[in-house]
C-alpha cells in the first residue's frame, strides 16, 4: 500500500446519506473500514451494501456527507487515478469484445501503459485470478459465468490497484465455483497486498474469508467489528437475528 | 409566371381530379376498416393548405427577394425541423433532457446545414445574389430534412445504446476510463445507424427511383443532364451535412449521460 499511514482507516464515511429519487438508500452512515485484508459487507437485500461500495471508487457520490480515502476526502483525488487505485468488480461481469488478453490489455492501456512492456504480465495476472495462461487467447464473451468473473478480477488487477471492491462476486455462481473464487480472492489479499472490500449475501463466505465485517440494514449501520466477534458474539440483536436466519 | 413555357400546366380542374386518387385511399381504408379514412382526408386537406401557403410565400419571396426575409424563412425551416427531430421520443423523457436535446439538435443542424448551404451555393453553384431564394430555400429544405432524420436517428440510437450497454460503459468507468472511451462503442453504433441511410442513398440514387429534385427539374423542362449534375451536388451535399449533424449531435449528447465526475447520470434513456 502506498505512502499512507497504516494506522489510519482505509476508508471513512462521515454522515453519509444517499438519496435516489424519493428513496433513501443510505442513512447518515458513519463508519471506518480498516486496512485489513478482506472486509465483508453483509445485510439483507436493500440494506445499501452495493450503494456503499459504489461510493468508494466514486461510481456514485453521496447526496450528503463525506467519504475519506487514505485520510483525505475522496473528491480530492483525480477521479480517473482514484478508480485505477480502487478497482471494482461488478456482480454481473461485463466482458469487452475480443479475447481475454484483449480485455486485460484494454484495462492496462487505461492505466496509462502506452507499451505492452509497461503493463503487468497478462499470464501472471491471470494466474493471480485463478486462470491458467491458456485463457489469454480465448474469446471472453464465450466463457462461463465463473470464468468471466475471474477475468473481471484479472482486468481490475491490470491497473495495479491498492484496493479491490467486489460486489457480490459469487452470487451468480454455483457453490463449488464460488468456493474456488473466494479462495482466489483471499489469496490475492494475503499475498498480493490488495485490500479487498466485498459485498456478500453468503454469510459463510464472510465468516471464512474476511477479518472485518460490517452489518447494514435498511441503509443504516447495525454494527461493525472483527469478523470472529460478529459471528460468535454480535452485540446487536438484529445482527444475531440475521445470522441465525441465514444459517 | 414561374414555369418555363414548355411545362404543362396543372389546372385547378386537374387538381380536383387528382383528389380522386386520395379518395381511392379513403375508399380502401373504409372497405378494409383500417380507421385511416379520417387521417387521409385531414392529411389531404393539410397538404393542400400547407403547400399553397408555402407556394404563396415562395412567390412573394421570389418577387421581393430580401436577404433578411430569406434568412428568416431558413430559420423557420430550421426551427420546424428541430421540433420534428426531437419530438419522437418515448414518454420517459424528462423535460430537461428534451430541452437539452432541442438545443443540441438545433445547433448541430444550424452549423452543419448552414455551412453546407454556404459551401454549395457560394463555391459550387455560385448563386448570385448570394441570398437568391430560388436556390437557397429548396436546397436548405433538402439539407435540413436529411439532417433532421440523421439527428433524430443518432440521438435515439445513442440513448438506447447507452441504456443497453450500461454495464459495459460502467465497467470502463470503473477501470478509470474517461467518458469518451467508456462510451466509444455506443457512439460508434449511433453514428453508423444515423449514416447508413446516407450510404444507401448514394448507392441506389437513380436506380430505384429518380430523386425528387431531379424529377422536378425534368418535369419543369430542364435538360436531364443538368438535372443529373444538380442531383450529384445534392447527393454529396446531403451526405456531408448529415454526417456533420450526426457527429455533432452524438458527441455533444454523449456528454449529457455523464456527470462532471465521470459518473453515469442517473436517468432513463430519453
């Protein structure tokens, strides 16, 4: 991670409210996300999990309140540079036309790699995302959902991000494929030095892969803390009820 | 007064008998219960009134050519075309975006049709005086009519592509792409869609049907070869003007889909 103070939170939200039309998606949210390997955002549908991570690389801005990244207002960073430092993987992967390698190189070009030699090595990045080198020449549009999700992760890694935001990356995958993807994400965070913030509706994933968990409900923060504590001794009754309901 | 001596006149009796042909359409509509009889009758009456009104205005302009009157007529045509180009939107459009689209289309047509008209009348045909309404008004009508279709097609296609490719556009943005890169494919597709009629028009001109202006000149007693030369100028002029209009509309309209912070503006396609 860059020249930041390792004690300061990775992201801080200060009184963040998000309106969309008449609906309030996030309500006066104040929260610190620590510099931990994997942070999980959990909570029932409509809790505002996706809306929250969209604020972290400015795909959206809050209606009011402030988001800090590395201790500075997120709006103080040039938005294009910020998005290369804070990668985003969508719930439903969208492949660009062409091969897997073409998808990855497109991302590298956006990060300013004018020549192929400046860009991260495609094979190594594919490997980090759990795909072998033979995928490079395959048509990205013809891959399975799980493979496309891995290509999405690899594509996001091509800009050499410090943070990877994952929006329910396993929701469209069958349990076995989801399991393997999660292992890849955990390894990336552990060995690649990338901080991962992951939205998930599978509590088993949050419990196994994350070290910090945030529980949201109806746009409000219910509680946040070390994953082990949240799953074994949540202080808030709503968290306990939610965990119990999905077991 | 205006037609050359060798042109056959259409008398008012002749005009009345031509209305029998519309009555055929009305009769078919009644017979097949299409519900279009009223539309045909109202349409025929409107065509009659509008064309005669335009005819009298043109006669006045031709007899009293004034540069400002000619420019005023061109402006009225431009405003009418802009209204038509931006009218056929699905109901979802918010008034703000329709007003914006009106400004975009109107400015695009003003620039491209104005430039094309100036180029053709002053450098190709050498119209003297420069504002001779006999040339400026029909040529501008053809340019603006085509530009209008190009603008409408381009805007509609861009809006639908931005909606259907929202995931791709946002995937590019999330990687740090500038909006121009993120929307490159919707822009390309919108431009192709709006320019294909121009390409097809050039391909089949004279083969499928004789273009209206050429037909008019031949009916008015001009040499077919002069009519052909004019038609070639017109075909090239329409291709250029439509391309210019489309590219201005698409590139400007694209900007309205993004916020200053390169986020997708939250609104449905217009």
